[in-house]
C-alpha cells in the first residue's frame, strides 16, 4: 500500500494535490511519501520480529538524505556500495555500527573512511580486496570486521542485469574459494571474520531462490563452525520485488516466516538489505506533456521527463504504471510515452493504453521511488529534477532542482 490516491479524479500525495506540487516546483519532479516509507519499513522490519536482526536499507535504491534520515529515525541501518553512500548515510544520522559495506571495487580511501567510521563490517568480494583491507587496517592500527559474499550459483529468475548470484556474475566468491578466503582471514592480523553474506539479485517475485541460496549458505556455515570460526552475522542481502505490472511478489511476512523457520535456532543475527521493497512504491515521477505527435504507425506523447530522469524502461525494458494527475474521462488511445532525449531508447512506456492526453497535461509515473533519481544523469545537459518529500500536508524540498549553473560549476 502507498499514500498516492485519487480523490474525485485528482491524484494526491498524502494530503497534497500532485497538480499543486507541479505548479509550484515544476516538472519533471520526483515526489516521495514519508508515510509510505515508514509503513513499508515497519512492514518489512516487523516480519522478522522473532529473530535477532538488523534491517539495512540499500542506499543505491534511493540515496536522498531525507529518505535515509526517515529510516534512521526508525532504527534502520544501511547497506552501502561506495564512499559517497557512506558519506550520505553518516550525514543522515546512521550510526557506524549499523552500516554494512558491499560492492566489488572498494578503493583504498573508501576502506579508510569506512574504518574511521567504525562500520559493522565489510562484505568482501575477492581475495585481493581482503588483502587490501588487512593492509589498510594494520596501517591504521585497527581490525576490520568482515564477512565474505558467497556466490551460491542460484538463478533468481529476474532480469539478467540484476541477477547477481550465479557463476557468470562478477559478484562474490564461490564456495571453494570462500573456504580459502575464510582460512586466510583467520590468519590475517588486521581482519576479524564475523559474518557470511549472500545476495542473489533484485526484483525477485518468489521466495524459492532465497531458500535455495539459504540452504547452501547454512551448509557452509556448519563448515566454518567446524573450522573454529565465530560467525555471528548472516547477511542475506535484499532483492524482494514489488508490483510494477502483474507481478505478485510475496508479502514480507511470508518471507520473514520462511527465513525464521530456517534459522530460528541458530546463534546468528540476520542482516537484511531491502531497497526496492521499501522505496519503490513510495515515489512517483511527475511529468508534463509537451507535444502530441502522430505517425502512420504510432501516437506519441512527448513529455518533459526522459531516460536521464528514469532510465529503468530504457535499460531493463521495465514497466511503470502511468496515470493522469487530473483525470478527464476521455476515451483511451494507444501511446508511446517518450522524452526529449536524442535516443530511440528514450521512452517511459511503449504501446500503452491511456486516456486521451492533451498538451500541457500532467502524467504520473508510478513506482519510481527506487532506482529512479539514484540512476539519473545529466545526459543531453539536462539539469536533474527536484525531489520532494510529502509528510501529511507538509512538503519538504529534499533536493532542489539543478540549474544550468550547476551543470558547469565543476568545469574549468
């Protein structure tokens, strides 16, 4: 459930008409619902109430400091993949002990920054990374807490670009190399191995791949116990999907019960890294129709939002629901909803049935709260859109709209 709803034919974000937001702040425009963030975080986190656990929101899904602060206020941690995400998390008030650092390409300065912040642990993805972390920790007079990301070779049945737990993916270590890595970690003076990590993909709509991966990880956990390892954390990553179109992903309660049944008797703290399932439906992208164009084969709505604002349709051929901000009750037509960028891949929807759209009218692109603004760019020298957080009838500019001056501010 989210807090975007139609009232007498007009779309509201909580208590505020979306039309008024567009009039005041312009378009394209990201609008987030604070009540939806809180509701989704609580629904996910409470699904694991019977277990020792930590919900670490995946910052890559939505890195706005205002969004991160809302979850930090609810006791949430974060999963990060860069020094910039670490900086954002700390600015948002997330304590170091609730930060987990994933990612395959950690640079030396990023490792130093994470050690200075005393994060909970690094999810290590290769042997060279382990050696680098050890060397830096020793130079800093610290001991780095680590887990290793295990690649269990499980097919998550999702888009290949967001599948991360198969042999052919760049992420993690297979079981055989993980044994070597943990054995080395036991010997390195700058390393304390405390966890096991696994993340198999994103936008999963069934729990079976999670459970298949979990069984492999728990079998390996027993091996580590036999090696004398004090493994205290089991990080199962994120990846639970949402409904964009016709998907029927499991409710977090179902996910939570399945995991609880599997690990309830083990002395492990479960770490979860949800992103999309919390943030996806808490945001919309508002855009204005600039032109209507018809050809012998297509009707186009040319809007002012583009693939630089929301790249998922172009990159993944993803579906996002689109609706009128103010409903007019006109007969439906088939449209391609496209942006102004000079690429044929610049579209938000293809062959979509929508009520007849007219120039100057507003459309809302739904389920845009995750992997929306975080993947935005300045392609075609387009300033990035503003981000708003609506909380009841209160509107906060969480990020102002970029200007032309911003576009060239770093150029000499």
